[in-house]
């Protein structure tokens, strides 16, 4: 699929083709005009002057406002010069519209006023044009109306008129579709004739397209033959097997059986799962041959209820629909016995059925029913084999081994005996009819049933469907407007059994949704045991996975132990290299499980085969390490509360040590990917250690490593207690002058500096420096690391000469000890570049940055975060030099790299966003600049707090923007907020020599001067001049500018 991409600068271009992992996108629905932009014009960037480009711009900008970077427009995203691509696109079109996050309908013939859309009759002034719009008469727009989940209508001015639901009565009048179709009723529930009728009054430019536009609506795929004519195209369409079958009116009376669901209980209202129902029907609804679908998912996912819903929706498609309990061979033989009895009552002429029933021989009854299903004319049946969870499939099993149990012994088996899990695995194929016709649906927890097309049943993704299940089972209303109910639905994460259990519990008590959520989090097992047993599920939630666990335990003790250990990790993204860190703890079962990838994969395959673990990882970008595995949040709660009824301190310790050992140094390639994956596991481990205090003595390194993880990921408030805990432990165990203690002191200094606590940082650095000089000598690289850090601190404090001395010492020491191309040397080279820039030595700064960048690209690669830091610094330098296009390229590269490495909420990302705001402001793109500043400010406030020095820099920048926008009172308030923040953070003495604090001083002087507040302006100018003189000297360009302004004030 080829998409359009809008970048941060508002430029629109064709993205690379997406084969898999298609990102979320918006899609445009419109009617074609005479001046549309073609694929070739979009590829060569030559179509922006055409009238049709305005629709492309509209779609991309609306998608951007909706949080979508990508969009699709049919005029320019399909290469229509390629017949193969055109054919693939038309056959895929319905799916593309169905899978879109948003569909925007652009009505070129409907105009809406910018304000005041209600006419004198209380109807919209645009209604007449809307009802008569050409869009409702075109053939291709039919699927564009009904396929997407979200359809919004816009006037030619880009004004939103409403969505498919809010406008449904108008759309009903204009389009002639039923309200059921507009509200998302599955298409397969409409007859072919009904769906064909929707197209009757619509037209297409090419006559064959009237048939081709029905492909997705009818679920048919045929080759395109332009020139064949409309009638021939429709004939080929109607000859498709699935359509012929649906139009076939022949009677099934000879082999008809009524639907009997005596062995299961259906939910009162089946909700959602439309896509899965369509998948099943696409497999089972074919007319010819044997069709087999395997519905696979973990216990509690609603496989049985989905199978029942399919039967109810499509029972008219089959002559007989037969439900069979495949829990074990005994229950299956019982189901065959009941089926034989039903056949005999409905069709007493089948003598072989009567003979088998009278014999009361289970084997004979199964064979007789299979014989009936094998009858040549009996080819329209559907068999459902439910709960085939204990498979044993091999060639040897195909020999007829169905035992000689009697009818009497089968009927004497009690339900409680059947429910007891045993090792009675069996081969279900022995119970299949032999003729190659009919349809078979198997539901199973196991992924080891490769007997047909697999339909994997995952969690319900739409929270509205989850709320609907809660409402249906609790009999409570208006859940969408109850924040606690939405939280419950989110916490239960789309698991139907969990949702139904919660609803059934709340149906019988007065407990509020908020109280239920609290009980769920604090007393999970007790709450589950107190919940009523659901007739629609075989087991309660706290016990349904016990069955799978016992099967796993029999096969592999190590795999079973891993499920217990997983309780102390996060439920998502557990991977091989992380668990392999446990080999240092000499845990035999974990050592066996992770001795190599084959052993690990074998264990995980066993867990996946029972549906407890999902091999589809939440994290797709894993670098050189392996992909991870997930468990559902409710399964994780079962692991915590059932598999570990009491907290296992040793397992807590093992889990968090695995995490801490795996924290990579920030100089390692792609370290950020591993760190991002580790965060959730670190959070879980820290939470558990707070509860049980299981870290002792030699485990202080765990706290230190977790501090590094949090600090590198911008989680400073989480890093601080980790470092403090490590420092206390190292000091007590090793003494205050041990290098491990000093290393932690230095890390706390870096942290304090990041937090703007400069005096605390300085004392930490000085303590670490004195300790390292004493222990290792003044030229040791660890000593030089502290020297470099002190240089950065002095620079941030405005002590530029002190900073230069520190940087020069570090630089010369690194070159001597490590060489000119070592990464430590390059770090200091970058820092010297920043110092020179602040000293207005721009050419020296550029030389330093260029050297640092080339060296880092060679050592780390172009996407390493350290490389990106220098890229960002070069952007700042280019902007100061007036090279704005070069600066923008650098900023864009840095921002995209940070977003890829850290995500959109990391502090490094916010720095890059802030810098782009500065650039856009200088380019006169004030609305774009404001969006960047707002994003950066909100992010920094969340990460650092409102008074952090980095936050205050963005506050000051926002003030400059407000001033340029003419919002002078807003600008004054913002400048004063920044200045007061700096004064609080730095103190009265230091604030006058802290370079970022000089900005609001100077800005306030300029603003008050402009407002005519001369005396107040002169005070701020004087303070700013005093600071600039101390930092940059009286010969600096900035000092001379301030002196001139003060003289003219």
C-alpha cells in the first residue's frame, strides 16, 4: 500500500510502499474532477499547482490534526499506468477503506458558512446541497460510505458537517441505504440481492466499474477486464462460487437438521467481532469442497460464543449445523450419539442410523453419523468441534482407534467427570467425515491444530465494545460517561470472560465501578472467587487457565516455572536475552531454559500452543536482540495471584537482577531500544522490591543500574531514589572513597545538573573528582569524565572561562590516553563546540561540531543518540549563522531520530521540538512555531516540572513568539514567569551570569521599552548588560547591542 506522508514542516510526499505493518492512516473519499494530481506528478513533485492538489492538502492537514501522519488519496497513490497495480488496488480497495483510521468525505459541491450553519427552518443551510451532492450518485463511493469505521463529511471549504452517525438520517435520504447498513451491521447479514440493489441508481465513468465497485461489498475477487462491458462484468461477478451459493434456492429438506445448542449457553447479546465473523464466513461460506476453519485463542477469549454467533448468523446457509463437544473423545462420542438421535427423529428413513442407535455401541454410532455426513447429496452441512484443547495429531492416529465404549457408559459419564482435566489427548481427525465436502469449524486453545485456515481470536480492541459487554452483563447504563467504568474496561483489556465476570458481579451488588477497580487491583483472587459462575463460560476466570497450566507442567517443568517467574516481570515483551541474564544466579531450571535459543524457543512454543502466551510482540523494533512475547493482563493477574499465591522473594530478586544486568551503557549501539524495552520490567521490579525489600548487600549495583536506565530515559524523578539507595549501600559496604561509591556520586551530580540543581551538582562533582584523583590519579579516564562534567556545569552556570579550562584538560587527557577518535574524546570535542558557540566563536564551534559529528557517525552510526545530539547542536549553530535551510535539515534529522529512538515523550525529543519552534519563528511560520513550543513546554513540564531551567527556556521562547504575534501582555507575563523561575533555581548571585537567564532580562527590557515603560525597561537592560559583560565581555556583539538599546531608551 502506497501512502502520502506529511512531515513536521507541512510538506506532503509519497512514502515508501508498505507491505506489512501499515501505519495508521486517513483516507479520502471524493468525486473526481478534471484537474486531478496523478501518481507521476506526485512522484516528481510537479502537481501542487493543479486544482486537485487542494484536496490532497486538505486530507493531509486534517489527518495531521487528528494525529495521523499518513493518508491515502486514490488519484495519486495508485500508478494507473500499471494494469497489475490497478487490478491489485481495485481488489484491495474495500479493505483499504475498511482499515483506515479515518475516512474524510470531501463534498466539492457543498458549501458551508464558516459560522452559523443553521438556517431559518432549524435545518443546516447546506442540507439541500448535501442531499443533492454528486457524491451520493457515484458507484465507487458506495464502499467508501460503508466500509470505514469512521466517516466524516466536509464541505468544499473544509468545514466538518458531521459524521456518518450524526448525519445518518440525511445520508439515508440521499443514499437509499438502510440505517442498519449505515450503523455497521455486517455486510454478510444482507442478502446478495439487497447489496446489489444499493448500486442500481449509481453510475461510474467506465461501465465495467459498476460491477467492479461491488467486489469488496460482496466479498468477491475477480480479474479486471476493461472493455468486456457492464453486463459481462456483472455476469462474472455473479458466477463467483460464494455468490452462486447465496443465490441458490434449492431445498435442503432431505438432509435438513434444526440447530440445537443444548450443550452450550449463548450470551443474551453478542457484541463486536464483526471482522472475525467475516473471516469465518470467507472460509466456511465457500460452495465447493471441504472447508475447515480453526478458531484459536486462549481460554476466556470467547471462542465458543463467536462460534455460536456464526451459526446463528449463517444457519440458513447450511442444511444442517451440528454442535459437538470436543473436550475429549468421551464428550465427542456423546455429542455424536445425540446427533444420531436427532437425525433419526428428523429423518427416520436412514436405517443405518437406526441400527447404530439401537446397538448402543459408541463406535458404531460415530461411524453411522459420519456415513450420513458422507452422503453425496449431503454436502451443505457445518460441524462445530468445540473445545478441542488437548490435541494429539500424528499419522499413526489415522488408523481407526475409536474404542468400544457403549452408549450406556457414555450417557452415565457425568459433567463433573468430563470437566476434570486429564491427559486424554486424542486425534480429532478420527471423528471427521471422509468425503471431501461440507464445512468444519474447530475451536481450540492450542496453536498445534493445523487442520484448516487459522483464525486467531485476540482481545477486543474497541473499548466501546468492551463497555457494551459490561453494560449488557451488569445491566447498568451510560457507561461511556462513567470514567471509572471506562477504566475498568481498559484494565480488563478486551478479554470477554473478564468483562462478563465483572458485569455479572456488579449486577448483583451495589458496588460502584471505582470500588470494583480498587477491589480488582488489591484483592484479585478473592474478587474472582466471589463472582458468580457464568453459564456462558465453562470455567471461572481464576481457574480457566489452570487447565492449560497443568498440561504445560506435565510437558515441561521449566516452562511452568517461567510462568511463575513472569509474574514479577511486566506482562508485555519478555525476550530471550533478558531472561538469559539469569544464568549468573545459578538457577538450574532457568539455565536449562535459556542455554540456547532452541531450548528457549521450545519452551515458548509450548506456552504459545496452549494460548497463554502470544508470540506477536508489542515491541517490533528490537535491534540486534530477539523479539519478545506477551501475556494478556488478566493472565498476568492469574500468574500473580494463583501461580504465586504468596510472593516469592527469590523470584522477585531474580527478575529484577535480570533487568538490571541487561541495562546497556549509553555508548552501546542502539542502546535506547533495549532501554525502552526494559522500562516496564524495571517499573514492575521496583514496585515489587518496595513491597518486599528483597535487595540486600551486594545488590546495590541493581539500584545503580536502574538509576542509569531511568536517567537515560529522562525519568529523573525515578532515577534519583535509585542512585540515592545505591550511594547509601556502597558507602556503607565499601566506604566513601571506593570507586563504585564515587561513580554513583558522579551520576547523582549529572542528575542534579539535569534537574537544574547546580549547587548540589557541583558539590557531587567536586567530591567525585577529589576521590578519583586520590584513588586513580589526575590523568585517569574516569577522573577526566568528572572534569568534563564539571566543564559542562560551569558552562551552564555562565562560568565560561572555568568551563573552557575543564574542557581543555579533559580533551588533552582523552587524546593522550585514548586517541583523537575515541568516543570520549569526541564527546568533549562536541562540548567545546558548544562552548565556542556561546563565546561567539562560531567558526571554531563549527569545526568542533564537524569533527565530533564525523567521528561519531564513524563510531556509532548516523542514528545513535549521541550522533543526534551533535546534529542538533549543528542546527543551532547554522541558525545563529543565518543558514536556516541547513538548520531545518539538522533539526528534522535530530527530531526524527529522537522520536524513533526514545519516542515522542522523551526529554531529548522535547529539546529538538523546541529548537524547531525557534527556527519556525525566525522563518515567520508563527503558527507552526507555537505548536512546537506548546508541545515542548507541556512535555518538559511533565518530565521536569514547571520551574526546571530547561522548561523555563521554552517559556521564554514562547514569550518571544507572543511578542511577535502582538500578544504583548501575554509575552510580558511569560517573560516574568521565566525570570522568576531562573531566580528561584539559580539564586540571586548566579542568575546574573547564567546565560539562559539573560534572555528574559533582555526580552523584558525590549518589550517594556516598546510599551513606553522606559524606567522599568532601563532596569532590565542594565541587569542584562551586567550579566552579558561578566559572561561574554564588553567587546561582544551582544553587549554592544544592549548598550545601544539602553542609550536609545
